[in-house]
């Protein structure tokens, strides 16, 4: 079958399955001629999603050649589709252009001056993600566009493109309320001393949305621990909606710079509140802010995080409770943690797995507290969980496992005796006298 016949089948066959098959076979030929690229570009607007997806994949593959020649040709063929009336076609074309990266920008420059504002904005969005600094002058030209959305897109794009030479121009747009949040974010993406100073200055704004935008921007660009300390000083005076964002940014900066920031004891409530936030990064900041030793007042917030089922934070919490916290804290925590997991319809298996690794390395009373808490759960859980508890005890304290099963066998309750006997036989525990 000739190339023209394959193209005709892919684009005009009435059966979508036939068009899909033709597109797949065509893609397998790895042909990169102009007519092939044009055909795949036309396929992006096929009524069948399967055909569109195959053509998109083919165009991305064709565009990833070492010479970059194909990428430019592909971009030229696809660019007109960003003005398509069908939003799905527009978005698909945009996705392909973004994947082509810096090679796509030349094809998009004309659309930055399109008569329709939506097209100018969409083209600018793609250019901003191109990582091609050559695009900066073209984007700068639409900073004064009459349309608010286009100006927002231009500012955002310049931030992504790290247009440091235009930082002054972007800061000057701060008074334009329509673009202000984008200005703040772009300043953060560009970074540098001037950017950091500006962001710290606007922390005095009464508008909490502006404050939060500035804090988020500092999370991206701050390069000295002194900024985290300045945010810490603002923390007790900030509004309740701003405090979690401040905390998240402080610990983001500290983590990036590998420097510890200690939260004063009188601000511990803020960390506890952060641990109940919907945002995972905010909860992690709250956890870090609680430090390497917990207090009884921390336990409700810690249990909330345990039920979020994040293995890393679960393991961290268990380690701090066992290794560094007072016995009263460990006792209260382990008295409540299993019920919290079961109430949230979560398995206790992973928690027992972490304890299996942690308990043998812990000296002192907390190790015994954890063992006792696990043992108390034996009667409260289903058989599969009881098996896991027996396995845990055998791994960390064989004597405790023997004592538990021996007590069960002498309990006088038939179902308990049967379970314990089954476990003793399965795990070959010869020290237990079976009935």
C-alpha cells in the first residue's frame, strides 16, 4: 500500500477501527516526510479519540529526533490547531507542542498576536512552558495586552522562562490588580535578592490572598535561612488561614537548605493545626515543626496524620514516639493508634511492620509499652489481624508471643483456644502445651 493510500485510509475511512489500525500501522513505518507529518496533524482533529491519541503519540515521536528538524516541522503543522473550535483538539495540540519543548516556539509566535484573546493566551501558555529563553522578547511584547487573561499569561510565562532582566518590568505591574497574583508568582519563579526583598515587603499587605501568594513565592526562591526566621517572627501575628502557609514555607526553605528551624513551644498549637490540614505538604511541615519529641497535646494531630496512610510519615511518627518521647506520651499514643486506624477502615499490617523494624532498636520503657499495646489488641481484632499480631510478637519478643498464646489456650473459651492452637501449630511453637 502506498503512503498516499495509507493516509487516505487513516483520514477518510468511515469505520473508526479501520482508521485507528491504519494510524498504528502508519506510525510503525517511522516515516518523517512532510506529507506524513501533515497527515498525523490532521488526525488530531479526528472525531474518534483513539485516532487522535495515536496521532498525538506519533507526532511526539517524530518530533523527538536528534536534529530537531522534525520537531520544528511538527510544530508548524500542529500550531494552527490551537485555534480549533473543539477544546479537546486545542488541548491535545497544546500537549504535543509542550512535549516538543523549545523547538515549538517559532511556530507559536504568530499566535501571540492573534486577533482572538483566547488564542493569544493559549499560545502564551505553551510558550511559557517551552524553556526557551529566545521567546522572552516575544512574550514581553504582550505584557501590555488589552485583555486581562493575556497579560496574566504573559507574566506567568516570563516567570517560567526566568526572565530576570525583566524583573523590574514585572514588579512594576504589581499595581495592576488583574494580574497581581501572577506577578507575585512570577517574581518567585525568577528569584534573586531583589525578588526576595520585594516578596518580604508585601507581607505587610492586609489582603491575605496577597500574603499567601507572597509566602508561596518565597517557598520557591528563598535561598537563605534568615528568610525562614523572618517568617517565623510573623507566624504568631498572622491570620489562621495564613499560618499554615507560613509554616509550610518555613520548613520548605529549611529542608532545601538543610538547616533546622525550631518552633517555639508557645507556637506548638500552629503545628498541631497544620497536621490536620488537607494539604500533604502543610501536614509534613506541621510534623517537622513538632520536632524530635512529642507531647501528649500533640497526639490527636499525630493520629490524624497516621490515618492519612502515608508510610513515610507513619514511620517517622512511630520512630519519634518510641525513641524520644516520654513514656506517658508513648502509652497514650499506643492506647489510641490502633483504634484510630480501624475506625478509618485502615489495616494495621503496615504499622506492625514498622514496629517490627523499630522496637528491637529501642531501649527503655517505650519498647515494652508498644509490645503491651499490640498484645492488648489481640482480642479486639479479626483473625487475620490476630495472626499478624502473633507474627509481630514472634519477631520482636518470642516470650511475649508464647505467653499470649498460652493464656488463650487456658482461657476456657473454645473459639479462643482453637485460634491459639492453630497459630501455635502453624508457627511450630513447641514451648506451648497444646490441648
